[in-house]
C-alpha cells in the first residue's frame, strides 16, 4: 500500500498497513501518489492493478505513464487512448479491462491498454471526463462538467 506524505515523500507498507516506511525516490524519478484504490489529487491521478500491486498507471501532466516496479521507474505508455488524459481505472473484477477519462470523453480497453475504444453513449456530446471510477460490480461512473454519469452496458 502506498500513501502520500507531502509533495516530495511517499510511504509504503508491505503488511497491509501495519508497518510503514518512508520511500524517497531518486530525484530523477517521477513520484506516484495513491493507495490500492484510485486516488486523485491535483498532481497525479493513478490506478494500481488489483491483481499485481507492482503494476501502476499514473497520469502526469495529462500523459499516461506505466510502471511495473511500484513506481520506482515510469515510462510513457505507448498506446494511451488520447493525449489529454485525466483519469485511469482498472475494473477490479476484470484486470485486463481499463477505463480512461480524457478531454475527449471516456475510453475502454479490454486488453490491458493495447487498444482503446470510446464509450461515450449516454454522455453529453464530446465532453471532458475528469474522473472515471469502477466499483466491485463493474459499474462505471464518469464525472463530467455536467454531472456524474453511469456508463451502461459495459
């Protein structure tokens, strides 16, 4: 489990929160913030793979980054659905299914982000999706300037 301290520090627990230690990444590594659930702050929205805690997606300056080592290092994710990313979420029941909220709407990937398709049915015409979340029953919710919408039939 990861927790944010202040802007420059993060903490890690390897025993489900019983003991914590500071984790100060090297200066040249991007810092990931968050927990086992999607945590969005003003700096870096992120999502942790529910089946592999070392696999993390983080958005930095609207660019999708990926890490396979718990955010010790990150790389630009080559197949992001849109260059203006706002949020990313794993489906907890289907780890290969990802949802993305962008300045151009909502997207879904069934293959761990290799390919993406828009899922904007029921949303106002080409709207910004600030945040996207998936509950334990695979219901998907998108926060837009017009309110929060439940994406049907996903």
